[in-house]
C-alpha cells in the first residue's frame, strides 16, 4: 500500500463533469488500497473570473484582498470534489491550505511555503479518508491567507508529498506526459518515459512549462519522485527522477521554444566594475524577470553592448527602468526588439558530449536561420532568433538530434561487452 | 465618535455596482469620524449558485462540505468590498468569520455562535481600518468552517455589535424600515420610527421576516440597539429597542400575513396526559416546525380535536408523521387544509388594553371572514382564515386599528395635565 499525492490542475476540474471524472480516477487509486492526498486548483476560469470581478471595483486591487478573494477558487474545488467522491461511496474530506497545515511567508500573491504541518491530513488518512487539499494557498504568521503565486498548486503538492513521505507525487495534466518538444509544432514529438530533475527544470524555465520550476527544484532537493500524466487518458506518464548514469547517454532530451520574449540592448556601456550589477538590480527592483543576459567585452576598459531578454509583457516597464539607468551608466542609448523567440535544447548528456552547440548552430545556419543571441548553461543551449522562424527552428533541431526516435541506452553488460538497447519498449 | 456595526444583505451586494454603492455609504459613515465594522452576505444569487453547483455532483451533499463551499460566498464579498473601499481612498481590511473571532458549535449548516473573540477587529479599528467581516460563518472546535444557517449574517452582526459594545447595529435592507404591514397589500402602510424587541420578534416569526428571530432575541437579551434601514435610499429607518413606557400606548403596532401555512387536524383524540406531547415530539424529531397549536377539551376525559399549522412545504412530511401517530393515540383520523393563511396583529399595548381580540374578530366578521383557528399570546393575536381572504383581512385590520395614522402618544405633562401628541413629526 503506497501513498500518492495527486495534483489536478484547473483544466482537469473545469466543470462538474470534469470533477466527477477526477473523482472516479482518485477513487480507483484508493480502491487499489493506496492512500491518496489530492491537491486541486480552482475550477477552469474561476481565478481569471475572480480577478476580472476585482478589477470592476478597483483597477489596482490590494494584494492581501486579492489573496482573500482568490483563495475561494480552490476552496470551492476541494468541497465539490469531496462531494463528488462521496457520491461514489468514498470517504473523503476537504481541507483549505491552512487546515492542511500549509504555512507560508507573509508575502501576498507570491508567498513561499515555510512549513508543512500535516497532522490533520495524517489523522484523516488514518481514518480511511481521501484528503483533498486546496492548492495555491497557505496561512502566514499573521493568520492571513496568502497565495503562492503562479503554479503554486504544484508547489503545494510537492511540499505535501515531501512532508507526508509520499511514494510519488503525480501531476495530472491535459498532456499525457513530457514531450521532446511541443507536438503542435512537431507532430513526431515523442513522450519521454523519464527525465531528470535538472532537465525538467531547464524545460520548465522555457515556454513549455509543464511543472512549476520552484516545485521541481524543491522535489530535486528533497528527492520527491514526480510523475506527469494525463487526467483524461489512462496511460503511463513521464517520471521525473534523480539523474541515473544512463541518462547521460541521451545527449539532447528536448527542444523548447519561448515566443513571448523581447530583447533589450544597452549600447556601449563602459566596462567598469558594478555597472552590470547596477542595471540588473534596477530591473529586479521593478520585479522584471530578466531571462538571458549576454555581455561580451572584447578588451579591458572598452565599451560593450549588454543585451538581455524579458517576457514580452514586461518590455514597456523594462524600457522605462533602463531609460533611467542609461544616462547613469554613461551608455550611448538603447534599442529593443519584440519579434524574437528563444529556442533551447536541453539534455544532461551535454555535460559529457562535446560539439553539441556547434551541431545546433550549423543545423540552424544550414536553413538560413540567423542567431541574435546565444547563451549556454551546463545542460542547455539557448539561441534567440526571429519569431517568424521559431517553429521551423524547433522542427530542424528535433530532427537533427533524432528526438523522434526512442533514445538508445548504452548498457554495460556484465561480461564487459557493451550492448546498445532501446529503452522504450515499443513506444 | 461612535462605533457602528453595519450589515448588508445579499441584495445590497448583488453585483460590483451595488458593492461600490455600499462602499460609498460605509465610507460616508467613516468620514463622519465613526468606527465601522461591516458584515456582508454573499453576493446576490451566489449562495444559490453554489448549492446548484454542489447538486450537480451530488444530489445529497455532505453538510461539512457544503459549509466549506458556501463559506466562499461571503469570503468573496468581503474581499471585493474591501477593494471597493480602497478605491475610494479608505483604509479597510476584510476578515473571514474565523479571522474575526467568530466561534461556533460543531453543527454544520446551522451552527450557533458560542463565542466572539474580536481582538483582531479591535486592533484593526485602532489602526484606523474599516473592518469587513464575512457573515454567516464561524470556526468550530475542530477548526472546521461552519455556517450559521438561514439569516446567520444577521446573527453575526448582532453578536459582533454586542462583543464590540457597538453603539448601534444597523441592518441595510431593500426596504426603508419596518412597516405596519406589507405595503404591497396595503398602500397606506406606514414605516415605524421604533418598535420593541418583542414586537419585532412576533413580526419576525410571521411571514414578513425583516430580521432573523434569533438575532432579535439575542439583541433583546444583550440590549443591542438595532436599526433597520434602506441600503438604497438615504433616510432614517426603524429603531428596534427595549420597551419604553410610552410604547404601551400603541395598542397594535402592525399586521402581518403568512400565506405559506397548512393546517392539520387530528380528530377525536382521547384526553389522556402525554398524548399531545407524544404527537409534537414526533413532529419535532422529524424537524417539522409547528407554528400554531389549538386544543380545546370541553370536559375531562372527553374526546377533542387537535389542530396545528405547519409551513406548507412541510405538510407532506407532517402528514406522514401524523399517520403513524394516529393509531397509537387511538385517534379517529386526520384531516388537512392547504388553502389557509395566518393573519396576526402585534403590539405590546395589548397587555394593558382589553377588548382588542373582540375588536379584531368583529371587524373580520363584519366582512364575512370566517375564522378557522384562533391563537393568542401576550402581545399577538393570530387567526387562521382562507388564503383567498388574506389580503382583504390585512387591509381590514390595518384600517380598523388606524395604522395608516401616526400613533398618538400620551404624555404626562409636568403640571399633571395629560397632553396628547403625535410622535411622528410630519411623517
């Protein structure tokens, strides 16, 4: 008998029929003899509707009151799901975040969980209940309700899985798992059987966010086994686990595109210590999420351009901040570009395989795709290109790194002979 | 500087525009220098919508989960009202029932408040905030959310007014105050300046429920001054206060009709001790709210009919219960009548004035209205008549007791001479 934490997103609980479907799925797991803790988001558009309602009375609503308002979305979902489970004959009990023992810092709209005290959940499980917890919310030290920010329900699920020492934290999504790239762009995109936390993190930080980064980070640090699977289809999903040796043999795990980016360049910045720090501190203070940063100084003391990308929605605000900074750092001015996309390839195998970047760049060059920026991390290479070529670039790279084929795994056979085997049986 | 508790019902906060209107009204009171605690219900049809949503997944939803669900209605209202107040430049903070320190017994859907611990409200008031409290909800000893049942928001307001020693508990309604009778039936119906708790209670227990009975009862026992006034019009309402001597001079304060009644008669019941108790215990166990009971035994040991009225919606259930009891008490059978209405006149002046009942009966008899049942209390006389004659009876009695005219008050002048004065100046 195992303990599963199952998380269902807003799309999975969009309406009463969806919730009844989720109830049947939860009930099936329970009937196999497992303990189940369910974390749910607000129903479908509920959160957006609440935000719209707030804006009707106040264009700039107070963060504390927004949390008070938004928390009702998840509270509704948990109650309705409990009722749907009762209708199936299941024992189930719903809990708000505070009731479930989710404590968080006093930061409205984007609090971090500080402590999980799941006594009430444990008692309810012992009494044979399925426990349904409102995601996305917690109690701060002032006994105020705080929400955990975008994707916060993922964080609730992982934190609970950790605190309860659950066997697995399962994320039910409107996809069947994690794919090598967006199947809408590349029909041959393949679902992965497994992926490492680090690869998942790099994918999560790109456009195709399947799991919230903070949640994956936490899972990695606390060794919580994650699984991404479909809430609609009944098939195995993608396991997100600690890295195992054979994973390195997969050079590129996936390709991702983020078309919601804009690029800002500050021209001819003098190369003095602290200049870059000053610029990005100003942006951070304005809560602007800077993604890629490229600075290339050819020789000490010379002038160089600094470029960075921000979410397209933050561009106007970023330009305002930079306009203040430009004269302060004696820069020559600034330019910006909205028509850009970031294309990334990710794989922990890059660490042990060389020449991947060169292979990526030349595949793109062969098709006449111009690179505006390049940035690399240990397991990711990202390039910025014109948005118009984004889909084409994804297709080129998916083909180049043969992601449509099951990865081949090098197995060190006991006799010392090396065998090559396909890991995905009949996938 | 006074402290007011203001309660706004669902109709007053039906949509964002209504909430903005309420915000302006609350803000005006605050700007006069008063402290304000606001209690709000769920927005318009929110509660009904939530109940309908629940029934879509479970025809008979669990009471605990219904409370979890329904509590979101008021939580939404308080947040939105706080935002609307912020938009006006006011300092305001919303609180759930539990945050406001409303503790209740662990009875879902109809809990009673057991304790009010308003420390958080007091601190917020001291900090200059308008405090907005979610009505209808509290926290039970198991830290579960419970709702207070129908009209529970009225109870929240009165309990808070008491705990905070507020100067007045104001109920904003879609009427401008308490009327001598329903103005839709009698256009000459007059709004009262004041009414005693007892008279209000008798009126509340009849069809025209303006304030919830439990709330009035509590206010009476704890001397909380109540006021009923309009949330839409800006004029004085009706004060509900402890009885003062001069009130006795008003013989009949108001006329009320309840057309949602049905009458059940158990025929020829033997007059043995405990028989009536057995019948009404059985009805109480089935949660049927019996209103009037009439039993008339002509001589010891004889057979007599027992009649009682119940809400029309409970008739089927009541007949089922009585059908079981009839053979047990060796009764001759039962009859029932659905086409009946209860007409009542109320006034604490009845205590000191005789002949009121006779005057009521003959006024009705003069117009050919037949009385099926009569029941009297210290300050109320009720008769059961055919529903078809209900409106006519109300008009007859309103005229008979001159309720369209301002009450005259007998003032004992210092010199010992008695003056008669109209209390309502130009009303």
